């Protein structure tokens, strides 16, 4: 784990979009699809529940930062997919070969209520209307679906007494966002989008991400030398 105390740079909207497009990928692990993000040139983080049924532990990664679909293998997963919302749900994917100079996302260990965040990923609701995704499924390897971005704020940081925190936020996510990054305005991962709750009676829902601090610890324990910072965005 490579800790950094350098002041983070607040990104413009255009810079943030470009960084997320370069680092966020669609994870194809039939029958599941999900999202993931690069933390080293050959390492992608996603949720365990996205890849748990992947045949032979192999998945396909698709994204604008790749140029073409690439094969990756599941290198590590948390022991089980939690039956409730209060559990770790991580997977580490390894490419057969890294690419020098590939953009990656750093992890931020600090996040605060009302902090602005952006969720990046490939929600199924939007993929169903994406002609590039349909072309990809038909074998067009040059077809790359559009990344979906949603802005919101941190509502609460829960469950810290369990050893890791869950971030409730207002950025819009749905099935398919699982495993994708929740980033601050400096382009650092504050959490990994994992689940949502829906209240049909009140016509409302809440989105949740597992906090970046715990994710960083899990990745480091499995030998992933990702970049981590404690400095708050905008300071």
C-alpha cells in the first residue's frame, strides 16, 4: 500500500469524466454483469457477487481505457457474499499482462457527510438502451458501452463499530453498478458501490458503498500495491 500525503487536486467536470472513463470497466461474468475499476495497471477491483459464478474464474473487461475487451482472472474474493448489507463483498481481478502508463484510481480513506461524490459504472437499466452493448453481445469487439455517471452527496457513514464503514449516498445507482467506484471530486475512490435498498411503500431507495479504507486494507493484504491517501479533497 503506497500512502501519500500530497494535497489532492480538485478536478474539473471534464477531467473527472475522462479519468473515470479511462479507469472504470464493464465486468462480464455470465450470467452477471457489473462494474470495476483499475487500482494498478493490471489489477481491477469489483464485488464478489459480480464474479462468483464466472466460469473457470475468468471474466471479460470492457472499457474505453482498454481499447478492446481483455481477459482477466479472479485472483481473490472475500469468503462469502454477505446475506445482509453489513459484510465485505470484494473481488480482485488480474489481467494476464499490465499496460505501462494505464491510468488508475487512488483510494481515499476519509470521507464526510454532505461531501459531493460521483458513482461510475454500467447499470443494467441503461445498458438495455445502449446500442454499443447490444453490438458487443453480438460479437462486435470494437463496441464499447457508454459509462454512466451519477452525482450525489454522502448522507451518512454507518457501521463503523463493525470494523468497516458503509457509506449511504444519494448518487443514483442500480443493478450493474455493483463493483464500480464511488469517487470524490478529486477522482479518488471513497467507496465501492455494492447494494441498494428500496422502499416500495414510500417510493424511495438508498444507495450504499463499502468504504474505501476497508477496501484498501483488503487489497493490501492480498499484495496489491495501490495508492492510498488520507488527505481530504479540496484541502
